[in-house]
């Protein structure tokens, strides 16, 4: 009450003198700003954000290194999968408000196998649906602690350590029911089974953010490339699908390759790479035409090409040096 009275007196005094001294109006504005900031400061709720992290997410986060990411399955819209970003945990969908077309085709074309790619990709592009949750909703596969029909190779390529389904059935209702429909796209209510549990599917050996390969194949058609990537014999840790011939062509051994991150932000990353033979550096970040590579001081290579790798990721051919 005392503070309110003092503020009222000061404000009233300033208003009274405004006709004679117009500059006093700035004093009224200053009093208002100070009062607003003081009010906001005293009523601002502060807490350690990590204390608000669900236990399931916290346990998974402890098993991850800084470059690894997870997929938090919590709803059909893609933007509902990023809640772990609040806690400083990486997401395979990132923080961008949009999804690049290549990445959408990559996820839709490989999440549940090639036979269902068209329906998943269509829903992604037209409705912004998250493919994993959409596939659950359509009854294309199940997700339990005992196993899953997810394409683990796909998630390894995105350096995804785990897929986590939180128990939010009271909020999302039928979005957290698993289908047993005879038709792959059947959605009849009597063919659903409610699942109240939380589930975590751990991905074995997710790929690092940067690694070299010396084996590649050139395929400029996305569907053909997806068929190759979906093949059980495809090893994304030693093999890469490119859309044009790399220059220089990789050859020799991968044993004498070192990679060091010098600096990075959301818009750039600086690397020091030393290699005894020409290699292709694969980056498990999303490809876009706007990404360019430039030589640092002392580099043996003057020009670098950023190529699409495995349709949606990045590759940079490197000379020896």
C-alpha cells in the first residue's frame, strides 16, 4: 500500500506540472516503466528447468553425448516433438519452424518401409504430420519396450540415441492408441488398444555428427536412393549415396583421419580435418542448398563442395592433407 501510494503521488505530481513543463510527461513514462519492471521482477517465477524434465527424458538424456539426439513422440504435429529442446536435449527435428522438403521426403520415405512411403510422405507435406506418430496412428507398426518395427538404420543416420513416447493419453486421447487394423490404414475405434505406458526404444550405435567414408554410389533419383538405403545390407557408417561424382574421388584408408570442431553456431561450423588419403566427410545434419564450405587458413584445398548425402544429409569431398 505504501509503495502504491508513493507511486500515485509521484505520478499525480508529474501530471500536474505537465501543462507548464511538457518534459514532465517523460517522467510519467519512466515511472510506469519502473513500476512495471519492479512488478514483473517480484512476481517472476524462477526455477531450474532441468527439475521440470520428465524422469523418462532425464534418464535418456544422461546416456547421450552432446551431439546425439532423440525423438520425443508426443503428438501428430511435428512441432509437438520438440519439447526436449526446452531442457537442452537435441531433437532430430531441430528447432526450425519449417521442415526442409528433402528431410521430409527422407523421413516419410524410410520411417516405416518403402511400401507405406507414399501415404506417410503425403500426410507430412500436406498436414505437417510427424511420421513416427502418424505411423502409430495409422497402425503401421507397434512401439513397445520389447521391440519395434522402426527402421533403426534411419535413426542411426540422424544420430538418434532413443525414441521416447511419453504417457500423455489424457491430453492426446486416441493419438496414443496402437492399431491392430487388418487394413494397414484402418482407423476403426474397436481395433485400437489403449497404451498408458511410457516407452523408450534405444538405438544402437548412432552415427557421429562428422565421420569419413571412402565408399560411395551415385544415384540422382530419390526413390532409387531410398530403396538402396532401406536395404538391410546398407551400412551408413562406411557407405554414402551421392547425387553427383565427388571431386576429389575418395580412395585409400580411413585409419589416418582426425576431425576437430573449432567453432560452431546455428549458422556455421568450423572444422579442422587431417587425412592421409582423399575421403568424403559425411555430416549428419540436414542438407540445404544454402550451405557453403570455405577453406580456412592453411588448407591444402581451395574449393569445397557441399553435396547431398543419403538424400537429406551433407557430404564434403576432401583431398589428402
